[in-house]
C-alpha cells in the first residue's frame, strides 16, 4: 500500500546520509518514513528503510521515530 499525505516535518542527519519525513493524512493520522542515502554504480539515491504505522498525533509520531532511529537521537 502506498501512503499519501502532506509532509509536516523533515529532519536530516548531520552527515547528510539519513532523512526523516513525517506526513499527515488528516488531523489524527500521522506516520513517518526514514530514508538512507544509497550510492550504487556512481549514482546516489534515497531508499526508504522504515515506514511507521499511523499515529494519533504529530507528537506520538515524533516520539516513535526517536525510539526507532538512533541517528535522530543524536540531533535532538
């Protein structure tokens, strides 16, 4: 299933190799996607490494991302 929604927050790791995007699909439907930079055959791409379940609030989605993404804890 492809999720859609509006991006409400974005954070990138200090080394630029990891990215967090939090989306909303309504007032009580938030989820996050974690991406990592991948370089293959001289081409650099972003690949999704984790897509969360839906959360009831932005704050809950943020808390879940902090629990699951060690690099994010380094910048918050």
